[in-house]
C-alpha cells in the first residue's frame, strides 16, 4: 500500500515538473492579424507549425504567411533539430533588414524671381523681340483687313489701305469703311449713235469762209432712204443677272448652286448664248465654262486672242459676278 502511494506521488511530481518545464520554455509568437500564440513549437513542417499550448493542448496548424518577422526569428532560435533550422533559414534570410534612418528633409524657402524693371502695357510690349513680332503681325492683319473691306465695299483701295497703314489709329480704317454701304458700279456709257445716212455732208467752197450745204445731194439721198424698206429692229437682249459682294458670299457652294449650267462641257439650250462676267481685283474675266473649282478658287475658261485659256480666280478677289448675253458685251 505504501509502495502504491509512493509511486503515485512520483508520477504526480514528474507531471508537475513537465508542466513547469513546458511553461518555462513556452514562447510568444505574434501573428500578422495582431493576435499572439503562447506555446512551444511542436511540429514544424512545410505547411505550417503546430504549437503545444500552456494548458497541454495543441493548436491548429498555423500557416507560414501568418507569422511576423519577429515570430520567425524567435522560432529559429528555439529550433531543436537541423531539419527545423534548414526549413526556417531561407525565411529568416529573406526578412528585409531595418532601413537606416533617413535624414530629415529640410525645405528651403523659394526665392521669387526679380520682376522686370521696365514699365508694363504697350511700352513693356515693345521692350522685347516677341512684342515687336506680335505688333508686326497685328499691323499686317490690319492691312489685310483693309484690303478685304475695300474689295467688299467697293471703296478706293489706295485710300482704305493708306489710312490703315497709319500706326495705332489705322485700325479705324477697316472699321469705318466696313460700316459704309457698298458702292454701286458706275453706269455703262451709251454707245455713240451712228451718223444718219441722209445727212448732208458740208462741202467747202473755194474762196469762202463757210461751207455750202449740198442740198441737192441730200434731197436725193433722203428720197432713196424713204423709198428703201425699213431695217428690222434689233432683237431685245435679256437683262444681265448681277451678284455683288455684300449681298452674296462668294464660295464654292455659291458657284455650284447658282451656276450649275456653266460646269457642263456642252452647254444646254438655256446657257448656250450666255457668258459669265467676273469682276475681280485683277480685272474682268469673261468665260463660258467653269473648268474646275476648289474650296478657295475657281478656274474659268476665258477667250484671249481667238484662243481659250484657263484663268485661276480666287474667291477672295471676286467683287461681282454677272450672267450676260454674249452679244451684250
């Protein structure tokens, strides 16, 4: 009986000693989720680690990606076998070393650049090459605007462009002349009347100051004229159709819609006796057919010295277009 009690006492003592030893060797292993495991690594394998906890129970397998670098280092220090150390060695070596403390960044104040000392406004603009270039571009644009206004409003080209060439105040020239109404072209002078057939021609008398009228010859000619049949009256020609700048915009669409019949190689019955009279800044051009047209100009087939030629006429130079009968020119 005493031996049995002694044996029970020894077993209990060894159990307590084992528990004390396990508690003494237990470690704390922090995890990436913020929790900690307090125990002793019991099984270290490729899939993870199983810990022997303080109460004598075993934890579920903890995978390697859940351990922090500190837990891996502590587990490496407590590894008991060579196999465990060889398994933990690559993981510990791949742990990045602590980065040296960076130097403190000192932000220096920014020094603002010096402002230009010359004045601002128009005088400051003329103080640099870029300013002069801008002034020359504006000056040329003003002259070109004056040219367009003179063609558009039929104003004198020399006067409009001459006033626009005056520095600074020349910008008023295209504005003023552009606000004026378009001038109408001067009326055509009537053709000289042919001399009458029955009029008596004066005959100089020798020795006299005044010529003597040929009454007898005039009488006979008047009688012959009255006896002859009356000449047929000249056929009436259609009135010209006029398109002026200011009332119409001269562009490709305008010519294609208003003068579609003049693009044909063989004119129709309505356009066979009609011609185009285009008045431009380079003069007047008369033609029967538009050879080609582009977004910026047209090519008119004109007649020069009993021959045809293709004349290029920009839309910007056209001031008037007329459709006239060929016999009215």
